[in-house]
């Protein structure tokens, strides 16, 4: 069934047991919404030098938006900001691929499970919600720490 | 499932043959189950034929033309106005203004009042009253008017059962109230509102009343004289007509007194470089080339609905809605947002399904060919009121069948298994 290509088991697992959920201490906070379905996320980024020390979030929304925030947390925490930005760009590219890309598993790990979502234009925004919030929050956190640049 | 206990149903086998899109098959063999009628209706062959015939045989700009096509196009366009007037029991055809949709109709009322002279003028001493269950189209124009004039915006709240809370009507509608604008039927909750109570109160303080009939006109008899309101707005695409055509009905003496909003061709009497005088209503409010083919399509839609009879359409939808409410009760964890009986209720039913987000509910239903709408349905304050981010909404029309209700119920069980 076509639906299984969107709702991969990995996605449903992240949805049922989200990683890193809850708001903790951070250097910057943003609130993003997806007006089409009302998905919402409040996300904080904590930097430790050039390393993403924590991404914490409170969110409500569909399985895709929830799972994607959980995968984001797995993938970027512990990486340098530069590495994490590369992952974010790879994920954005995958989501904009309209089902044409499978994603680079070396970089995206569990996030390649979202490849099927890219076929559903109405759901791409759900998958990107947390990632765009992270990008925004990171830019804010960096603005507060001009010494970190890479 | 047997449906023999349902009474008042239309001959949907015959009706569905008129709607080409209803025979579509989706996703490898699933027949389309179209339950998104509150967002927009499907169009019967008769309306599509009228559009084609207009463009193939009669296309011209309207009014002031001296050639055959111009006369035919004008007769068709103005004939559509006659059909609308009869459909809503308007005392005069000159009270029917064509707009592009209900949103434009409501914005037109707000702007007429913002630019009006006394006694209609909305200004810093005025109050505007709406309700918490309005579509954004009947909220935002009033917020804009309030911001621009300094008027105060007030609203009726909602009860836990999804009905208007009229308990503080005397505090809400006062001597300061200039306009009360309420929906006749909620697009999210399905509630049919007791507008007569509100109209009587408004009349007692000399306030005008606008009624958003977008979810009413397609589904039941609409009689603007019986409503006793001052303005009634609705939109064609929800009642079998094409997109791009809406209606504002207004009482004649008001339309004579109130100022135009948009200026342009068609709406004038004479123009000099210094100033202009305006055509009488309705043309005063129809600047520029109107949506001609769309109005003709609306006329054909009204012919179609009238041939069936709006009382029969209402009875059919009532039976389907009652059956749907009964069967939805079988689905574990399903909570209807809005009245849980079919009394004073339209054919839109919103619900939540346990913790499963509506976006996921809608996606899994779509895979089975079932089209529902998910989200806040342009009535976000209702979601906030009931503490939910969004709902799934199934909404029925004259071609909906009990079998489609059964398909929805089966689909919802499947959704629960999928995310269970
Ligand atoms: C109650 C109600 N009012 C107004 C509207 C706006 O209609 P339109 O988008 O055609 O202007 C809608 C349709 O979504 C509605 O359901
Ligand atoms: Zn979503």
C-alpha cells in the first residue's frame, strides 16, 4: 500500500516514543506553526561552543511533524553547528525531491524514512516544521554568540 | 448495514448520475467517497452545460451592448439575479448583489458601514457583535473595521454542547451596537443558530443584522424575509455552482442609503473628472465586469436545487446526518465537536479520534478514497474554545448516501488499527 511509504515503521516508532521531547535550558527559543494542519512547535537550542549541546522542544501535531522533531533531536545533538547544518540541508533537499530521492543514509540516518513523505505536498511542511524551527533558533543562538562561526 | 429504517432520502442513484466526478475511482480501485461538501460541493452536468453553452453561444460583456451577444449575455446574467431573488424570497431583484464569494459579501457590508453616514456609520463609539463560531470570513472583516474606526468588537461565546451561549445577550447587544453579524449554520460545529432571537434583540436597539448563510443556502430553504435580517451573504461554490460567484442580499432602503465600496465601470451613472454619481443598487455595488459565466452557473445550480426542492434536500441531509451521528458513536475514542444530536444541526460533523491527529486521520481515509477535511476549518477560535488543535470533518450533501457513511465508519476503524 502506498500509505506505508509515508508511514514507515521508523516514523511511527518516533511518533509513539519521541526522543528528547520537553523544554530544557537553551540559548534561543522559537515558536513555529504549520497553518495547514495546526502543527505547532516551541523549540530551544543550547550551544556549547560550536557544538549543538541540546535541542529541546514542546510540540503538538500530526505523526509526521512529531516524528520529524524526534529524528532531528537524534541527528543534530552532539554535532557541530556546521555538521548539523549540513544534515538540515540534506533533509530539506530530500523533502523537496517530490519522491525522486531516497536520501543519503550516511548523512540522514533514520531521516531517510521520510523520503516517502516528499510525495505528499500537503505533508512536506509537517516534516519540515521542526527542522525549520531548529534552523531559526540556531541562527538566533549564533547571533547571541558571534564568536562561533563555521 | 441495512438502511431501510432511514426515511426522507432522495433518489441518490439518479442524482449521482448528474455528477460526473462522483464516479471517479481513486488509488487503484477505491470509489471516491466525497465527504468534503462544507468546503465545496461538486457540480452537476446541468451546471457544467450551462457554463459551456454560455461560452460557446453567448459570451459577451454585459450591459450597454447593442449587439445580439451582448443582449443575450445581459439577459442571462440578469436572469440569474432573478433566480437568486426567487430562491431566497427577496422582495426585489434589485436587492441581490453579485460578488465573488461570501468573503467578499461580508467585506462589502463591513466597508459600507465603515464609510456610511449616520445613523449607520461605525465609529469609535460603536460596537460590533459577532460570535465565537464564525468562519474567519465573518471575523477578520470586522476586526479590520474595528481597528480602522476604533469601534469595539464583542462576541457571543459557545456552550460545551457547541451551541451559542445567549445568556449575556443583553450585555452584548446594547444601544451602542451598530451591527450584529452571525452565521446561520456553523461550518465546523454544524450548529444551526437561533438567529431570530438575535434579530429581535438587535431590532430593539436599532442595530443592523448581517447573516452568513454560506452553510445554510446550499442545504435548506432560505427566506430572507422570514429571517428579518438586513444583509444575508452566501457563496455559490458550496451550492453546486462554480467558484467565483457569491451573493450579498441587502434590504433595498439600506442599499440606497449606503455608499459604494469598490469604484469602477458599471457602478456609475455619470462621471466627470471631479466627481461621479452612482447607479442604483445592485449595480452601485458591482464595479467592473462581473463574473458573468459564474452567475449563469449559479442560476443553473438554483434551477437544479429547486427542481428537487430545498425542503427535500434538507430532509435527506437530516436523515444522513442522524444516521452518521448514530454510527460515529460506535467508533471508540471518537468525540464529536458540536451538537451530538441531529436537532438544529446541519450536515457537517467535526470530530476528534483519540490522540490521532486529524492530519493522520485524513491521510489514511484518503488512501481508502474517502475525502474529508482536516484542520481548523477557518474557524480557529472554535478549536481554541474546545482545547483542540484541529478536527476531522465529514460533511454531506444531496448526493451523499448511507453507504458512504458506512464507508467512513469502516475507514475510521481502519485508522485506529493503523495507529493503534
Ligand atoms: C460559514 C462560512 N462562511 C463563509 C465562508 C467563506 O466562503 P468563501 O470562501 O466562498 O468566501 C465559508 C466557506 O468556507 C463558510 O463555511
Ligand atoms: Zn501535520
